[in-house]
């Protein structure tokens, strides 16, 4: 099924997020999934694990907004691999991540999600503010579906991070990728 989903439209990156899973299980997942992803020119990222991203040859890592994590990840990954940092719903944190040198900043969550719980939801205006102020990639995150993402795309989000919005889509994951691509094309 992953092959069909990756071939259904433009997918910029695939993020492996396996909290609470052993390093050996993460390694096995990377070994099984990364070749399929990278063969299509799609970046393969691991959530929060710079050490594993480096040792397994991943394209990069996505970090939560914890202070100091970016500089440590950059030391581990070097300059060629991608590091994304969450700005959450904070303009200050988003700017700090960009100024530190992150390759992209994620904003959100914008909606409740089954993937991660959040105390504070971001407003669409933060994506618009970012797009007007920065020439730096912004990824909107958090509970995004084909039914609710359009305002974020219209506000200027460069990318959408979706999990349940793809894998739980009523017409199937491939249809979701096609629909998300259509929203960006419009």
C-alpha cells in the first residue's frame, strides 16, 4: 500500500514517528521503508532521533521545539541533512528555529489529532503571518484533513504534515494524497 500512496501524487517527505519503540524496531522500520521512499526522490525523516537518522542514512530529522536540540542535531547530522523544528503556535519559537538554521519550521497543531496531544491550538493567522514575513518553508501540522486544510494552504503554508488525514481517509490513502495535491494546485 505504501508504494501506491507514494505514487499517488507529490509527496515531499515521509516522517517516521514511532514514540516508545525500541531502537531495533526503528532500525527495522527504516530498513523496510526508506528504500521505497528514497527511490521516489522523497526525503525520509525520523522524528526526534538525530542519532538514528545519521547512523541509518536518513535524509534528516524533525525535532520538537526543545531548546538546544537543533544545535545538537546539526552536530550529529552535519550540514547536508535536513533538520525541521517545531515552532508550535509560538511566533517567537518559530523565529528562533529559523534563526538557528533549521531547514523548515512546522506550525501547529491547528486541529486535534490522534497522533499527538496538544495543550494549545494554533490559529490560521500564524501561517499567514509567517508566509508574509518569511521566505522560509513552513509546514502546517496537527489534525489536517482534506476537509480542513484549505485555509492553511490559502494562508501560505508551503507544506502540510498529514498522518491520519492520509491513512484514515474515507476513500483510502492514495485518494487522500491526490486530494491534498488538488488543494495545493487550486
